């Protein structure tokens, strides 16, 4: 039972990290597109953006804020401390192992 819970927890974490990495790549690509659109006169892109709804017109500074937020979340999720917390929560064996390691040092 615990092994299944442990595998499911790690699977959800990996899935969340993969989605975050994809979102990070999308935001970086969009920032790159917006900066290249401002430097060149692309007639097709300009025409498409003129007929696009106002909800998708986003400023580059707003995208940079979103990118820094996503990067911060990914750094938090992939930190060794978070990994230890997830393993402690989902694996009694890992918790016992950590406890015995701490008992040696104290």
C-alpha cells in the first residue's frame, strides 16, 4: 500500500514539474516572439494581433513576472528539501531511515 502511495506521489510531483517546465518554455518563447515582433515589421503577425481579442494582448513585463513566478515555483519543487519532505510524507521506510540517520548524529 505504501509503495503504491509513494509511486503515485512521485508521479504527481514529476507531472507537476513537467507541466511547469512546459509553461516556463512557453513563456520564454512568447517573450522572445514579442521582442522580435517589436524589432521587425512582420505584416502577418501584426494583422493577426490586430484582429485578436484584447484578452491575449499581454505586455512583456507582465510575461516576465509570470516567468519569474513559474521559475520560483519550479526551484522550490525541485529542491532537495522538498524532495525529502515528500519522501518523508509518503514513505514510512524513508522516514525511519531518516530518523535512524539523525539518531547517529545526536
